[in-house]
C-alpha cells in the first residue's frame, strides 16, 4: 500500500466506525429543514410522515437517506412517493423553502403526492450537490423559473404531471449535463425555444401533453444528423404537443439509436421511411393522429420492433407480411388496400381503410 492510499484507508474505516457505533446522527440543519417540510403539510391521511418525530434520528425517517461525514450523517436523498392505487396515499400542503438547509442533498423525489401545491421550488437553487429532481404528479403550478439554467449540475429533471404554464425558459439550454428531461403533462405553451443543441448527454426527452405550437426547433428536428451535438436519444416523446413538422426533413445518421418514439396527435406530415429504415434498434413507434403519407410496403420492420401505431394518417399501399412479427399493431383509418396477411391482430387494427380484406376483416372478393 503506498503512502497516499493509507491515510484514505484509515479515513474510510473511521467513517464506517462512526456509522456502525451509532455515534453519528443527522445534522441539526438537515433535521430542521425536514421538520419544516413536515410542518408545511396539512394532510397526511396514510401517515407517510408518521416516522418523522423530533426524538428520532432523521436518517431513520421514512424516505430519508444519509451518508456519514466527519460532521455527522448528512441527508443525501429525500424520496417520498404516493401510491396512486390507494386513494388516501397523498400529501396536502406546500414544499418548505427551508429544505435549502439540506446542503448535501443529491436527489429529491416528491412523486405522486397529488396535492402538493405551490410554485417551482426555488430552494433547489441553493443545493450545490443536487443532481436529480423528480417532482412528478403533484399540483405545482406557475411558470418555470427564467433562471432554471442555473441548475447546471442536474442530470435528471422531471416535473411531469403538474400544472406548470408559460413557455420553456431559454436558459434551459444551460442544463448541459441532463440525461433525462420530462416536462410532459403540464400546461406549457408557446413556441419551442431552440435549447437542445447543447444537451449532449440527453437520453430521454418527454414533452408530450402540453400546449405548444409551431414547428419543432432545428435542434430537435436535426438531432440525429448533427450527431456531434447529441449522440443518442433513447426515448423521444412529443405526443400531443401541437407541433408541426415534416418527417421528410428529419433524417438521422446511420449510427443514431432510438428505441421509443412517440409523435402521437400532432400535425406531422411527410414520410418516416428514410429515418425509420435506419433505426435498427427501434422497439416502439407511435404516430397516430397525424398527416403521414407514405407506402407502408416500403417501411423496414427491424428485428427489435414490437409496437407500431400509424392509425388515423394517410398511409397507403398493402400491409406487408412483416407485421406478423409485431406484438402490437394499429393501422386503422388509413388508405391501405389489398389482402391482409395471416396475423393474430383483431379487426380493430385494420378497420376504416380504403379496401383491405381478408381475416379478420371481410373476405376478399374473387
């Protein structure tokens, strides 16, 4: 063992001894911040916070996780999740700004609590170690802060399922370390700002179910061709965004990798063939309720593709036998024609087309 690693070795043993003997307790600032959060809760019918008692070490409270330091255990994660299957599992109230006392907090998860109200929590800007924020399925409202880009160390930001309104702040382009960005299920509106070029690490993007308008910015529409700015997108969800674009002008490079794309219920036109046929690892593609117009027979069905929904478009041609490899299929309300291949899919997958025939639809005429 060299001279540099030996002191570190002793330090690690020292920390473990602190933890195992029970001598260290959570820092008073952490406890004060958490108790302030509890006092801001007006209803807790299922007792989510019942273990949060002053005479108990806060590191043993439900949803609180700590790591030892020479100054005592410090709270690094706060994770409270309501059970959406149980009606009384929720919290009512607001998020106390005194959570800013948790200086070592790395991750905060306040999800499915349903009745937490207030604006975007500004105390997050005072937490230098913060990397992960999940504030999903609550009742937070108002605009996203204009200076949200100051949270530049974030790797995950999800405020899905709230009531945030207004436009996406342009400063969000400064969140260059993001791996996941979920803004879906809010009331965000306006034109998309061109903010995604600098998000080189992004793996999951969900902006669906908002009230956006206009065309997609070039930083999304050209993600794959400009691979140097954003190497891989594993999941891209833009359902019900009010976006307009032509897939004729959205073509990825050969090395791009998508496994889940959702363009449902927009005003997307053109043909997906040129980019879709390069997506060898695509698992799910959803684009119902658009204006896609192309020959289905020219679409390449990759070996990993399991789900395809092209319903309510302008797709024409014949249904290829390769659809039999899929697990889920919906081609209803298009302009398809000809005899169906033998498949396991119900009639609802093919109804309201121009002239499809054969099981499970009506027999073809001789």
